[in-house]
């Protein structure tokens, strides 16, 4: 796998986490982003996010604590990480819903993290060790959409060759993928310049097939989690008798990825005929689109390492779901039924929310379990629906007690386990979606 | 402690090999009351009788005493067997250890080695975690591609590794192909021929590598007691080369790495191998013919040649096939890690096991096609 290149540049600083220093933090981002060559819009989005997050979380910071800021230019995007130490043992404050009354417009305006999420490309909150809180966000560069390019003439045939694309090759390939009208084109392919810059940054890998002078197909992949990659494609621009291109691309990619640290890879686009030769079928997930249409994602998976054992402690519907999935996929796991002892939990649970406005999607991840898990999930649903979000997914790691402890609360609040992605997190990842439009009372 | 500063990049980015877990755990996890290992190309007949007796008679008191630091008696016996001086052998803790010694002896960061993309991975691994570039040449028709390898040679090329017979495809270079290759490769670099499975080969056209060293002093050969001699658990392998080459490689290997029981058993195995080799070859031949027939009937493509293994193309991805077979107590090797996704490699064993395996495979294929 390609190493990240030296193009990466970063600026870091450490300032008191105290209101009077807010302008300094904003200036740092502003001057830093411009220094890295980002435009007004791109810079403005991050500055606004900094302002909102600083003002919101400063109340939770330990007295006299510092805010560490790292701004990194990754070529196609700026990545901003801010870290601080908390003073407030009241974990509720790290929920999006903290102090928000969904019925009040005013109160929604106070919702710093929500505003921040809207002005950046991604935002994620993590708890580190030692009461550290880290907020990771990125702001993509603005790229023009794909221009018109020619596709290979039909019936063109020649010797198929695999090739490793240069950034320019990939830029051209992305435009071809758009021109081909293929469904399931990820945002970074819709903006060919972005795909090219991601390749340069080592954040995207690709192989192409050529025939004569034409690029006739390609396959891309990039990390999804620390242990799992996501595959995009194969995109094919000419007839593919006997699946020759498809096989060539998938076999080559599998061989290459098998020599990386990844334990597996995922493909979640439309159905792929003859997928059995390459993938395990995991299931389907339906998301309702902004326009009202629904998008169906078929999840396929390929394990890359033979060794994959484990024990999962959980109860209820989750244990039944896991048992069935492990059996169906022949995965060597033992599910041990346990009941969570609520009296031993913290009072407050914490959920992290990743928002994708473009797909009207909220991905909710437990950060810590607590006695209020069901109420907390309901509060999040209410708030996010108020924000116009239609799709809710919850991701839990089977190897993490703080996650599996949510099983009963998820069931209670209308979430249903839909998919198991083996080895994709701490243990396996289970994805829940919300069963219907009615809110739990 | 800042490990980032301490660790070279090529070590940090190296993907560690995770060995399979012990049988008792695998059986528990896959819920199978029995487990047949058809994944490591072991010999089910066990060591030759003389070696088996030596192992059985091993005295605990001997365990307190260091072994010979340079496998003295074993080298002498090898010298006698092949008609060359004992100092032309270097014995290691499995031939994997001598792979490491050779790379350490000849390469420094910036150098490269050349081998195939779809072969035994240890050459590539050792190079990788030593900061040496491994240039991987695609197989041609499932075999090492001599011209493809020669084309990748440059000033920094120190070693060319040829696995002959190749694991996992079983392809072989004949004497003539090897001679042509050695002539073209030139003397400025080492050519290693890994003959881990050479004792399985009956073809008289198979190269006599030790004899070729007179003409090509840059030729080095690896052999092992793990496969035909069934001493995999004791870890004993060796290399042979010219006295000058072996003298250099010896500098990069640790004395005393080969344990006393391994040395004794290997010595005994050499003294009593004729019947054992014949019986093993017969068993492999029967197993290969049988399994090929089973796969033919099932419409499954196979690839195999020399060696005690056969590759089978599976209609589902090899990882899932592996897990399905594991649930039936059959452990095969997935080929994804060998860059052959969609294939499994099956070690050939005694007929009773081959028949159980065939039964499990037939059931699985049938249920997949249903
Ligand atoms: C081609 C090849 N070389 C070397 C070895 C390693 O053998 P040893 O047990 O001697 O380290 C193997 C074992 O699988 C092999 O297949």
C-alpha cells in the first residue's frame, strides 16, 4: 500500500482553553488554512467550526487546561484536530443533545457541534485515555465537477493490461466513471481532481485496466476503519465477456490488499452478479434519499486473514442476530449470553454522532454506556429528526463492552441489527438501522 | 518511550504473519470434534524409522547440554551423502533461518532481491522487514519466469530466489532452464534455489544443483527436513553452497540455533530414507491422482505438479471456503495471501484423510451450487 507522501504539512499550537483565547484559535485556523493555500470558503468553514466547538466545549474543560490544535494539509483536504482535558465528570455534556430543547428554535441555534458539523466535511468526537477528548474534523477542498470525456468505442477489444494509475490517469478515469453513468459513484470520483489528490496523498489506491490506448475499467480502495478497507467498483467502460476485466481487477486488488494490515474489505454499492466468487454477502441496507427515493446498498465482504476467532459477551436480540450471522458466515466466534447489570453502569451514557447532510444520514456510535442509554438514544433521534435527518445507523463493536451494553436500549428504541461486518472494528462491527418512522414514546 | 523514533519505517509498515492457533482452540471455535491439517504440507507418515527411534530414545539428561553449535555431525553426514566437504553446509533452525542469514549476508538497505509474486512468501518477508526491496515477478503459466526475473536485475540486485518446485503451484525448472538462467544472471549476484520439496520429485531432468555449483559458484541451495523427512516440529533445514559463500553466510547466523534432538533426528533420517521416500512418494502420488479425479468430477480446476500439495479453484472466495471446510474439520491453506485469491492449497495425505476431505468438499460444493 502506498505510503503517505511528504506533501503532508501541518501546523500545531497549544493555547489556554479559555474564552479570551477564542480569537487566537480562530486566527490560527484562518492564517494556517490560507497559508496552506485554501480559499475563503474552505477556510471559513473550518474557522466557523472552531468557533462553535471552542465556545461549546470550553465549559467542559478542566480549569487552566490547554487546547492543542493541529491543522494538517492533506492535499485534498484540511484535517483539524483539537484536544483538551475535561474537568466535568458529567459525561452527558459530550452528547449532541446536551442542554438542547428540540422544541425551541433558539435552543437549536445554540447547538455548536451541529453548526460545526454542517460547516465541515466530517466531524468526529473521540475519548482518549486520561480524560482526553479529541475532536477530528476535515474540510475538503472545493473541486470542480467532472467535465465531459470520451468513453471507449463499443466493440473495442485488445489485450487487457493492468496498470497503476498516475494522478493524471486517475483524474481521467474518474471523469470516465462519471461519464459512464455508473451508479454508486462516491463523492471523490464525482470531483476528479479530488480523486487525483487523494491518490497523491496516499489516501486512495487504484488499479486500472487498459486495452490499447483506452482505459477500459478500474477499481479503487481506501481505508474505512483501522482494520477494514472499502472497495469502489469495478467500474467497467466496455463489454466484459466472461468477466475477464472484473476478475482481473478483483483478483489483483485482493492479492495486493492481502499484504497490507487490513483484515478484510467491504464493498457497499449495488449488487454484483457472481459476487460469490469474490465476496461474502453481508446484507442490504436501505437509506431514504433527500429526494424521497431510497438507495439500496448491498454489503459484500472479503476476509483476508485466516485467523479470526473471538468471544462476544452480549444478550437479547443482539446475541440471536450474532449467532445467526456467525453461523451463516461460518465465523469462529463464541457468543456468551450476558445480562448487563445496570446498577453498575455510570449514570450518563455518551453517543458520538457523525453527520452526513448530503445523505441525510447520522451514524451514531456509543462512546460510553450508562443508565440512561435508551433515553439518550431517544433524545438523539428527536433532535436529529428535528434537524431534518432521515436515516439513522448505529455502529457497535462486538469486542467492546461499552458498545454491546447498548443492545437492550437499541432494541427498546426501535433499532434493528441489520449487518455484521467481520473484524472491522474492535471485534466485528454490527450496524443497526432504525426500523420505521415512528418515534418511540 | 517514542517507538516512532526507534523503529525504522520498513519495520513499522511490515505486516506480521499470524500463525494459526493451536488445534484445540480452532476445534472449539469452529465447533468441530476433529481437525485434519491439510494446510502446511506436512508428511503424515512421520519421520523415517531410524529418526523416529532416535526421538523416542531421547534422554532428558541430554536436554541439559548445549547442542553442537555448528551441527558438526549432521554437516559431516550431508557431506558424505552429496560427496562434498562438510563446510559447504550451513544448518539452520528450519530453512527459514537460512533464508534470513543469506539476505543478511549479501544485502544492505538500498539493495534488492528478485523472486516471484506467487511463491513461498518468506523471501519477500525477510527482505521487507530488513529494508531490502523485494522485486516480485509475475508467474508465467503458473511457473517462475526466468526472463521476467532477469529483466528486473540491476546494479543493486544481490539475490534471485527461485522456489523449485514452486510452492504452491508445483511447477519446476529443468536442469537446462536453470543452467540458462545461471548463465544469464551472471556471477555478480547470488542465485538461491529453494528445494524444500525436491525429495518429492522423481523426474530425472530435475537439476542436480550441488553438482552445478562447480560451474556456478554463486549458486546456493536450500533444503529442509520439514517436508519429506517429517521433522517440521523439530525445525531443521540447511543450505549448501561453495565453501566461500557458506563461510560468508555463516557470519550472519547464530551458532547453537539448531537443537540437539533436531540434529540427532535429521542425522538418523538421512541414514534411513530410501524406504521412507519411496513410501511417501507413493502416498502423494495416490492422493494427488485421487484428489484430481474428485475435482474433475466436481468441475473444479486444479493446478499441481511436483510436491505434496494441490491447488484447487473454488467457486466461492477462498476465505469462506476455508471457514466452511474448517467447520467440517478440514484445514486447508487459503491462497489469497499467496496472491491467488479464489484458490485453496490442499496438502496430500494418506487416503483415509483424502477421502474424508473429498467427502467434505463434495458436500460443500453441492450446497454452494444448490
Ligand atoms: C518452499 C519452502 N521453503 C521453505 C519452507 C520452510 O521450511 P522450514 O520448515 O525448513 O523452515 C517451506 C515450508 O513451507 C516451503 O514451502
